[in-house]
């Protein structure tokens, strides 16, 4: 599970070849996403502890066609963890900001695939990541006081349709995507709402030779997003248009022993959004309250690994971990265009692994090998 709503990391990263027939899966995980400026005077993070559930029906392709993807599949995965948010600046920062709060992270993905012939399948999917948080914010006051409440919403919903072609030991798939993005922040001093629908595309290639498998996935979208704001003291409506893009590349490698499967993957992604609504920093909080729009351009990379053990017939247990890091350039622009723009350089980091957990998948009826 990815704590970041707009990053390229997948809902369940270690997506090894599934059990045939009907199966279910359960997982527990700890996940955190942290933002800090390079001078380390500030930090803000979102932390989640989650139980995840899913079910699946899968039928493998005939003969040696494909590279592990089922010919027929129906899959659904769900996770709705509570989120804890925390932010703090150093005491030496004038009007330093502290925040503490909670929220809810709604995650699900649904996939369907049907064969159109021996070598061709049609597939469609729907996925959503939605994080809502409510914080008590303390701006320049003593401990155990608060200045305002803050409500943040971040949402990324994807609808995908495509075709997958299989040959001996390989497969290739192309998809068209309709992506809905939304960011909203609201306090007593401002209301900022950004959202839009975008067309994107993805290309997925997979290869398998004996016990060794590999895949490469490319995905991207570009466009412009309307941003509407109201700022104290006048609260007059102000609108701008912000450049929006999301691009990623993901490489996966796997190797299967007799009772153990090993998986490793790396992802690189670039995102440009006209808002920051996940783990806002103190400088961003003051900028919103002072009537500034916020634009973010980030680059992130993550590496994940998994070890799956075949416990018994139809039961497999997987341990997984993901570490992540990146950089972000945040531009603060005055809504009235009178005051000069400012730039804030931010790093994404975590002292604990970005994601760690354990999962189990099991066939219904125990008939799978």
C-alpha cells in the first residue's frame, strides 16, 4: 500500500503470479510518508497502520503463452486505514507551526480481464486513493494551544481499459486511462480547491524464461487543472490554471525456486500538481493563510522487495518492504500577483521503511498447487 496518493507506487506492490481458481488474500502493513525542507527546520508526515483484504478468480493462459498474467481474471482489493498526521517546526522559526490530527485513507482497486482468443485478452480496471485529514494547527503559540482547524482532501481515481497480447514467454499490453485528480484545503483563512479529469496512457511489457520473470511498465498523463481560491480578509474568488502531469516507469524482476518466490521492483516517478494537500509544511501553511497558491513538482524513486513462501497446498505467505525517497520543488505564488513568488525545496524521506508488512493468499477449497 502506498501512503502517497499521487505517487507511482502500487496498492499491493508484490504482484507475483496468482493462484489459479478462487483465492483470497489478507495483509497487514505499516506505512509512512514524510516531507522535510532541506534545512531540516520543519517536518510533516502521514502514518497508517492497515489491514488489507482482497479476493480473486484467475485462470492461467493455455500452454506457454504469456509471462504470468492470467488469461481470465476478476480481482478486488480494499484497504481503509485510519491515518495519523503530525507536523512541527523548530522553536527558532518565527510563528512556527505545529499540527496534529487524524484522517481516513480510502483505497481500493478492481480489475476484470476476459479472453478474446488464445492470445488476446481485454481488460478494464478502476482504482481510487483518497486521503482526508483534519488537523488542529498551532501557529506561533505556546504548546497545547491551537490557532485554527484544517481540513485536507487528496484524491486520485483511475479508470483504465486496454488489450493484452500473449506470445510464447512474453506479453504486451496497452491501456487508455481517464484520471480524476482533486486537492482541497480549508481553514478559517482560506479555501483552495483544485481538480480536473485527464486522459493518460500506459504500456506494459512482460517476459518469462523458466523461473525468471521481468516486466517494464510506463505510464503518463499531462494537462492543466483549474484552481479556485478564497483568501482572508476579503474572501473574494480567485482562479488560476495549474500545469499538471504524472509520469512513471516501473521495472520488476522475479525468480521462483521450488517453494520460494523472490521479487524486487524499482519505480521512478515525476509529478506536477497545483496544490499540496498531503503533509503540508509550516511554510506552506503560512503561505496558504497569507493568500498564496502552492504548486508542487516532485521526483520520487522507490525500491521494494518481497519473499513469498509456499506454506502448503493453496496457501502462501509473503513478507514485503518498500523504501522510498525523492525531492520536491514547491512554488508559492501570490494570488494577487503583487508580492514576489518564493520557492521551497523539500525532500521526501522516512526513518522507518516507507512500507512494511506481511500478507497471505489462499485458494478457496485448497485445490490450487
